[in-house]
């Protein structure tokens, strides 16, 4: 009787084993942006995770720029085929508001920092939505050609030098949208940094910003893609221009072009993960396990070995070391480095959600004049 009981127990355990294995899916579809940024995620997060979990297959999709529209369509069809999606913070807010991204408690979903700090404190204000899992801080800032600085003149060092055509003649590259440009214009027209969005909320403030931009309009080359300004700088077609700091890092350190970074009034923005709502239990369990790993203190610092974006955790910043391939110290190239972050502006998501359509219409009408 005892032998039969043991045999029965063994048999039942054998039956339960596959069920235990099935609690986490053995495949994940991760969505990102392609290029150097996605490669940094593969090397810092996915490859180490798969090394620990060789049973897991990771499939990558490069559709983050279409994430909102595609998740809406999947939700309507009742067929969610993505497990984890990398988006900018503004899209995370939209997806959360529409119920397409899962809300979470950061102190339950994410690990504390290596120093024991709770995740909610370690990420701090960068958790801008109940559905947003921050990964990196990037910035839009200015680069300039060092060989085009006029003789006997100091190199440009403040964002207001962009508006000084007398001291720094030449073409400027600016993004073909009001965001960032309007803020810089008001700041350089004497508006205090902490009052910029209050002023920009008024018609008078909007006209003031456009009037300031009018002073350089004839010298502006307008860009739409992140690769435009780096190419314009590399070709010497503009003296200075705005773009993402990681793009400038590539021009400066990888391509060795005569370009330097101007960090003053860089505009911080955020990128991170959202978990789509409607995942099956096994897929959700796998994603939560991966996210816990991929956003810990070490992993976020590791990503900085491959790209010059600042880790979103405070506890990760001291661990930022050298570029894995170039062998250069990465800290001085991070937007979050104290030396670079002396004067920054955090993109105001709520403001632009409320005013984008109206200000964009005015900006496009101004461009057409």
C-alpha cells in the first residue's frame, strides 16, 4: 500500500512538472526601434537573460514608432501578439489613458536598487505614468562644427547662442515642429525657465516665441528625422543644429567628425517599456520576470556601455563605465552626467497633450509665411 502511494505521488508529480514549466511562456515578442538603440537592448538585456534562461526565445519587432496605432488594432481584434513594447513616455501616457497598457505598482513589479532603495524612489519622477517602466533618459540638444567657430570668438556654450547670428553666423538645423523650439525661444527672450510653460499657454506667449524664432528663420534648415542634423553637420551644411544626444555621440566619437556638444538647456525626454493589457497568464509571467531583470540597477547601467543615453535609475548612474567597443568613459557623454545637466528642461507631457494641436497649427502657419 505504501509503495502504491509513493508510486501515485511520483506519477502525480510527473504530471505536474509540465504544468509548472508552462507557468511562464518560452517565447517573448519585444518591440523596439531598431538600429543602435535596439542593439544596445539586445546586448544589455536580452542576451544575458537568455543565457540564464536558454529555453526562452526572444523575437524582436521594430515597430515602436507605430506602437499606439498597432496596439489599438490588436485590442480591437482581440489578438495581442506583442509581449513588451518600448515607447517614448508621451506614447506610454496615451496607451495608459486608453487602457491599452497595464498599470502596475513599481515596488511590486520592479526590483529595489542595489543600494536597497525602493524602485519608486530609485526611478523617482521619471515614472511619469502608472503604466510606464523607464529605461533611459535621452535629450534633444545642440551640436556645432568646431572648425566653423569664427576666429577669435569663444565656442558657443549656451542655447541662446543659437539665436546670435552676429556672433555665430551660419545655418542652424531645427526640428520642424514647435516642441523644444518654442521653449528655447522664450527662454532666450528672457522668460524664466520655471515660467516657460505658463507663458507658452497664452496667445501672447506663443506669439512671443514665434517672434523670437523669426529672428533666425531665414538661417534655419528644418529637419524631421533624427539622422538629418548629424548628416548636415558632417557635411558642413550647417554650423549648429539640434538633435538627439545619442546621434551626436555617434558623429563625434564614432565618426570622428569636428563636432562638439552644447548641453545647455538640453530637453530631457524618456523612453521605456509598457506591458500591453490582455496578455495570457503565461506570457505575462514571463514578461514580468524579464522586466524585473532588465530594469535592475546593473542592467540599466550596462546599456550605457553601448549607447550614450542615461540610465533611468539613480542607483545605476555611478556604475556607468566604458563603451564596450570604443573603450572610452561613457559618463561624460550622458545627458544625466552632473557636468552636462547643470541647466536642463524636462519635456512637459501634460502641457503638450493639452496644447499641441493649437500650437502646431500656429507653428505650421508661421512656417508657411
